[in-house]
C-alpha cells in the first residue's frame, strides 16, 4: 500500500454507505482516501447483508486505495488492525471470527467488507470497517451483535486502525500476518458447523493455511479448506 501516513479524508454526518460512496467516486478521489460517517442508512456487509449503523454510537469508514497485486491477506490484516487498535485504547481484548468479524465478550463488535473492483483502467481496493462502540439497541434479528462498551474517541480509533493496516501490510511478511491472524482467532480447535458443497456439516477447526483459508477436520477424518462462507461454533 502507498502513503502510509497520508490520506485524503471525507466525513459525512449521514451517508447511505461509505463503501458505496467510495466505489461511486473512486475516479474523483485523491488516494488513499478515507470516507467516514456518523451514521449509514444502508451500510453493507458480506453476501449482501446490511450493517446496522446508527448515529453517534459507532465508527463507520472505508479506506479506498489502488489494489495491490495480492489482496489475499487484506481482510486478515484489517481484522488484526482493529483488534490491535481496540487493545491500544481500551482494556477490551477482541478476537477474530473467521473470516471478517471481530468479537469481544462473545458478541460481534466489528464487521469488515473488502472489495476489489475495476473502474476504467484502474483496479481499486475498498476496505469497509464498522465498529460498534457504545451501541446497545440492536434490531432483534442481530442476536450476536455487541459493542466495545467503552467510551473511545472515534477519530483516534480510526487513526489507529488505519495506521495498523498500513504498518502490518508494509512491514510484515505473509507468514507473520498469517501467524498474528491465527493467534487472534476464536475458532481454533473448536467444534464448528459449516456449509460445504451446499451441505451443512460439523467439524473441528484446525486453523488456517497459507492463504488464510479455514482448515476443518471433517467427521470422516479428512481435511476441508474453506475459502469463504459462514461458520459457527457448534454447541
């Protein structure tokens, strides 16, 4: 990534989605660019899901940059960057639920959406990050949602996350990124439910491989590698 310490910044009191804005205006922005908002009316998550983004209680921003050659480790890097920033500013010790959710106290406090796209002759990378800081009133369907639960300066939290993203990506080897990501995971050696070839299965999480795919020991003694998808800790 480029311009480790400098980026252009745009802030909205309200926007539909910081990532949508980044995609729509990619060709007009000085990169790297950070688009943030006090609230989102149509925050986006993975697989078309929405991200609840009420006013005042969360941090919502997207980092838009030119896409590096290898984007495999971008989402893991962002997850580690969020964990480190929260640990730096609060007593909370977050963990990562593969592949892109950050948890604390058994609840999801942060979602990350990484998108690579092309506009004209340029390839862009957009990293959308939403952190629940003091949100308490979640929609009923968000049964796993939670918050940091500590008062944190949002601007400072965003700066620390951004610094950590650039610092980890620029100064760590792929193996080092895989290691720190793996060390933060909450699924290691846990019994999990997952979907493979359209079938719901149970297995034991055995960590990640060199591409941060999830390695699962299935019920028949084989190993399955998941590149994406939803997994849950099985009761």
